[in-house]
C-alpha cells in the first residue's frame, strides 16, 4: 500500500481580492463571525443555545370573593327554582284572588253609586207624609249632677 502524505499550509496574510467578503446582511442565519484560537477570524456555524425554560407558574391562592361566589351560586339557583315551582303551584289561587279583588272593587263602586241613589229615593217618597219632630229638654246641676229631661213628640 502506498500512502501519500499531503502537507497542509495556511496563508499568514490574505491577499486583497475583488470581493472583500460578505456583507453582514448577506450572512445566512445561524452563521456568525468567530475568532479561532490562532487569531484568525472566520464565519462558522455556532451551537444553538437552548431557549431558556419558561418560568414555572406559581400556584396562586383562590380569592375569597371567588370562593364565596362559587358557594352561593347553587344556593341562589336553587332558591330561584323553588320560587318558580311555588309560583306555579300558587298560580290558580293568585288568579282566583285577583278575580275576587276585582269583584270587591266592583261591589265598592256599585255601593258608592247605589247607596246615595237609594237614600234619595227614600227621602222623596217620605216627604209626602208628615214628619215627626222630637224635642228634648235636658237639665243638670253641677258637673257630676243627675240629669233630668223630657221628650216631646209633635
């Protein structure tokens, strides 16, 4: 077997060329300018650092108002449901009471109109016959004295 040894040579200074290098905007992503241990600067892919882990959320205590609201919600809902059921059972009675109230209002209105008319009719029919006059004479002596009186019919 035949091995050929090749010698690696490097230039100590660079010759100016027509293209001096890449502009910073032309460098592809992930490539950076690095300085090698020998002092030479070159472009190289660098190891990507893992992004920092997101902070672990700390458990927050539940506010007192939230606990109270959560405990009262079923109670309030149950109360509203019970009220609805009670109204559904009471509806026939409420309807009957409203009808009774309207009947009472009608009775009061009829009495307010009818009683004065009956009194007028009674006065006009009684005016044809004679009227009775009653006279009373009462006398008393002193503040706590015995009272005496007479009644006269005419």
